[in-house]
């Protein structure tokens, strides 16, 4: 099980966290990964000063731009399965 946490705090919300959450849910659906990915929303991961949306994968923190989600999903999430 890969733990994925997406920040939905104010700064990340303004940078597109809603789209990131929706996008991950859609990718999980497309790849039938419900039993493999544990997705949760978090409030402020204390990285607001950076561009993009904060996301952590098994405790490793990243900042991503919503339009690069597919690339991130394959490279950082699916690669752990
Ligand atoms: S609001 Fe997302 S890191 Fe602060």
C-alpha cells in the first residue's frame, strides 16, 4: 500500500490541489489501484512558500504542478507498486 497525502491548505488549494486530488482519484480508478493506494487530504504541510501543490508519497515530500500529475503519478507513485 502506497500512502499518498495531498495538501489542501489555502496556498496549495490556490495552486490547484483540488485538481490534483481529483486527478489522482481518476488515475486510481483507471488503473484499478484502490487496494494499492491510500489517498488522503492533509492541511498545510508547511511548504507553502514553494510553487505548486504539496504531496507526500510514503512520507517523502514533493511539490507538483497539477498539469504534470500524470508524469508524477507514473514516476513516483506507480513505480512503488
Ligand atoms: S498550504 Fe500546502 S503546504 Fe501549506
